[in-house]
C-alpha cells in the first residue's frame, strides 16, 4: 500500500498453534459454528499492511480456555499469554495483547492477572461474555472486577456460546447472530447488577459495537422504572 499503516485494531484474534493443538487433544476444533482457521504471524502482518493497520491488540476468542478442567484452563491461559508476549517482543510496534484468564476460577484468574500485567506487561484483559453459564456481573466475579478496577485495566469483552448453545441449531452458525445477543446479555447484566457503577475505573471495550445494545438501549433503560 502507498501510505503508512496508521490504524489500531483492538478486535484482533490470534489462533496460536499451541492453542489449536491443546484444544484438539480434548476434541475441540471449532468455535461459534465454524472451524478454527490456520494462523501465522507472517500472514497476519501482510493482512495488516494491506488494510493500513499499524498495531493489532491480540486476543484469544471463544471458546476460550475453560472446558470444565481448571488445571487445563490455567496451563492453556499461561501458554497463550506467554506466546502473545513473545509475539510482541518479536514485533514491538505491530502487536499488543489482551491476556486470557482461567475463569470461572477467580483465585487462579487473579494470579494470572498479576503475572500477565505485572510480569508480561500485556495491555489489558480479554473476558468472554459468560463462563460456565455465569454472565459478567455475576457476584462470583467481584474479586476479579475489584482487582481490574484497582489497576484501571482495559477490559475487552468478546461473546461466546450462550448457556445451552445456539437455540436455532447448527444450520444457523452461532457467529451470525447469537454472539451479538450474548454481548447484549452481558452488558445488561453488568448494568443491572451494579457492576459498572461499582467499578468505574475499568475501561471496557465491547466487541461488535456492543451487540444489539445500540438498538435496544431505550428498551433496556425501561428496567430502571420497574
């Protein structure tokens, strides 16, 4: 391209080979209705140059790292975060990263926040809209939000499968519509649980323009009158 890259991409997923391999070992090869695609730093940088992207803040998307086994989740989150840090070291002007956490285990998540932000110096945290059916704003996550608030952390929120999976079935892939609805559920729960008011120093970024919130904001606000 003729002009120098200038954009900053905050919604930039990386699909690391070690992540794909670890998921394959437990029989997971797809996410949100599509197979996990191949990924490489070289092809990503070429794509960034074509699209004027100077820096990409990377994240691990759905399905995340938790599949019912906390030990597995902790190990996978640590490997993903350390690999992201190496990617930044190799390309310091081109990449940043949001750290992945082994939620819903809040104790282990707090340890990973400390390591990812204080040792690896990553740029923030990526959270999924729900963990094991509990949406952001659930009181079980208060300790995590309190720590993120204390640190004035950038928290990037990305949707994942809703509890019970896609109600329309596999012929309508989850990524088409359901992800926007799950983001909406998470934001509504953050609002009505009081989490956004309780932890005002967290800097939230919600994927996909906040799901359907821009269209439903008036209706969602009606709950304050109930």
